[in-house]
């Protein structure tokens, strides 16, 4: 195949949407065939596979029992608790039915909501699959999330039941859930009728949470061995709600449908991730984020693969743990974030080659712009292909990818997110005029509606907010805004994502993208990671400040070493971006503040630099990183 084949494949998905997606829909099981492929009679809302009845749990579990019952479905590895266990499709079927019977006893049925507030333990996945088996709607909230924000999500979803755990463990530190759950229960106006508690062997007790607690071990003993028939739901019925992280006020609940979700994810395993049924996928993320929903749970299982479920950090017990998992379980496809790879880049390079990773065909990275130095280092260290892709919680699966039919033999261009994925009519729009910009010019990445199957259908309970948030930035009311800057290469049509549209620094009228500056700094041989922010300046409007994590922290402990590295960082920005982007100051920190999903909190860094409130920090991975920023040099006012 060639790039011409890719272009023909993509073009058909845009020009013959109904014919194209009718073919892709045959990759899943339909209890009742759909009557229409697409209903776009009420733009920008799209309904896919109308009248069709299916079930996510049946597609992920039941339908594989005939051909692959004894094949591994889930392989659970926790370096936090030392637990490791594999579940075949037959065993997964039993566990999910037991959990479904337990929820059914508690009154959970079609259309009911269940909040799942869990660490990375297999019971969380059993609960997700049990919900969709019953036709219920799950809403997973990242385990350990602040009580106030958990309460907001409970108020919005109004769940009948919450499933939680006695504790989470991160970096060896036990995080008791009892205080968080109790506080959330007191703060919410719509507490669930029952809280199901999955206990684990860690040093944390969680008796009857807010007087509603039930021990899942008791429910499991009562219902073990029971079988619960799947609830066949119409394609457009909601499957889950996932709230976007870092929201303020009322959270945005991304609502996903059922049929379109199943078709898009199953097809993506073949066309985007170039995998095969029976192979093993390791997605190093968390089920609290969209990547975990899509590529730990649903997509690999619906495609008949084994999915690695990992609880732990990439550097614990040592920085080779991921590659040991790849070796021990014969991982073929891996998916993680650039942030995680940058963390490994700071470690001893011998860990990257200590284990046999020859089974690994492709390492996929997404979640934030992938800089060229990180991409190159990972590819060279592992001796495997590193493939960027770009998408959002809202879309549920990739918008751009460097692996698609016809691109298999095309060279990977580090720093590029690749080409539009089939079904996505991608445009670049001018931020002021709202008109499409030509190749070579930077614009806001937009998608012409209808959004393809698998994308959000609306915001839970608020259609108007869905339209106002995503379809009101441009004159064309059918143009969805990603809020990200991008540029299309004039020569080969590849796309480059430049960062959020609000991640722009305005120096003396020159608009500079934070990613361009950060990528230049990250290319410095002594730099592990960098963040660039614009802060107010009386004369220039804004100036650039750079916060840098050095590979060797010892060097910046002396004034001379710090001054030398600061100067060389400024020089590399001069060379690669231009003097206008030269940082006014460079501050050295041990780590950068990020959310638990790996996104850099530039706004919080900027706020601290300008002596302002850093805002909502409920998603902050490590509060100590902000203290490090506070301690680095004078703030500007």
C-alpha cells in the first residue's frame, strides 16, 4: 500500500460516509441490525447506526467465548501491591456476570448511572463491563480525586450506586478513600443509595461509607456463578459519562453512545494501531482517563486481544519495569504519553535495553504534543517504531495518526501527529476570521460535522452547552473546535500540533507558541524537560520564562553551573526559534507540575510567576512541584 491508498481510504470515509461506516460496522456484533447508518437531521448532533441494537459487554466478552475462551483477556500487574494475575475470556465472563448480578440486586438497570471511584484494580474493569452489560451508564472518576470534585460529578450524574475501594496506592503511599468518600457524600445533594466497597490488602480500613457501605466480597460470594443476560440497547443510547479533568464550576460530562463507540474503537485496533486479534496490548494509563476507557478496556477486548492492566509508576521498582512487562508478556503494541517517556529519559539509559523488547512493533504516544527529541530518543533506545497520534477526551479515539492504511511504510516524521484518521474531516481555521487557512499557516484544528462514530454525542444533560462550547467559535455552525493550534505541511500534508490555542505568548506583538520554545529547550543535551510560559511585562506585554528540569540536578547547585546552563538554554532558543523567543529568565526545578493524566499545568505556573492564585489544583499529581516553582527566583508583577 502507499500514501495514495491512504488518501483514497480517507477520502471515501468523508465522501461516502454511510457506505464506509456500514462496512466498518460489520466488525462488531449487532443483536438487531441498524436501519440507517447516519442521522444528521439536527446539526451538529449526529446519530450513528439508528435502530441497531447491541451491547458493549457482549462485544468485549461474550462473543469471544466460542473462539478464544482460554486466551488471556486481562493481565493485571501491580507494582504497588505486588499482585499479578491473568484472566482468560472465560474467567472475565464469570467475574463480570458476578459483578452484574451484584449491581442488579442493588436495583441497577438500563439507563441508571453508576459512579466508579477506583484505583487501578481489576474490579474496576469488572464494574465497568457489568454496568454496560445491564444497560447502565458508568461514570469513572479517577481514584483519589479530591472530594469536592467527586461531589460535583455525583451531583451531575445522580448515580444510583457508587463503586469504590478502601484505598489506593501510589508510589508506595497508601491513599485512604474513606475520608474522601465521606466528605463527598456530605457535599453532594444527590448521594447514591449504596456504596459498594472493593477491599484490597493494604493498610486502610473503610467501614460503612456514610452509612451506605456494602462489602463487595459479600456480594461476590452471594452471586458467584450467576449469569446475567445482556441488555440490548439502541445504538445511540449512552454507554458512559466521562468528566473532563480540571473543570471549574459544573463539570463537563462527555457522553458517549454505544454502537458508534463500539464500531470506532474496534475498527481503530485494525486501522490505527495495526494490531491483530490474539495479540497483546499494553496501554500505560489509568481507567480514570479516556485513554484507559478506550485502549485498556474496550478496544482491545472488543478486538479479541489481551490487555495489560498496570498499577504503578514507570520508574518503580526501577525504570525498566515497563520493558520487563513487555518481555514477560510478549507485548506487541504499547500506548502511553510523551510525559512518561520524558520521565524515563531522565533515568539511566541502560534500563531501556536491559530487557528483550523484540515483540514490540509500535510504541504509540499521545496526550500532549510529542516533541522531536523525545520521539527520536525513544525510537533509538528501544529500536522500535514510535508513532504519534492526537485526540481528545471528547473524540474518544484518534483524530490524527502516523499509522493508517497506506502509511505503514511511510517514514515516521518525529514531531508530527500524522494525517487525519478516516471519518475526520479536519480543517485549520483562522482564529479571528474563522476562515480556513492554507497549508503552511497555523490555524485552530477543527473538524467539520458530523463528527464520526465514537465521538461524544453531547454533554450529559446539556445539549445547549455542547453546542456553545464546541460549535460556536467559527461562522460555520457545523465546525467543531479542538481549541488546539496546528499546521499542515505544504509538502506532504502531515499535521503538527502546536499546543492549546491559549498556550500562546505575546512578546512585543509577536505570537509565540509554547511548544516551539519547549521543544527547542528539550533538545538541549542537559535538559530532561521544560515548560515555557508568558508573564506580564510593562514594556513588551509579555516575556518568556522557562522552567527547566535538568538531567543532572547537581550541576545547578552552584552559581557558576546554574549560570552556564541558563545561558546555554537561552542560546539554543535563539538558534532554534529566534531571539524574540529568548527566555528572560530560566529557572531550574526538580519536576514540573502536571495533572495525573500527564498534562502540564502552564496556567498555574504562569499564575505563580505573576503572584496570582494558581487556580483549581484538584487534578495535580504532586503538590510539591508547585512549591518548587514558588521557590525559584523572584515573581513578576
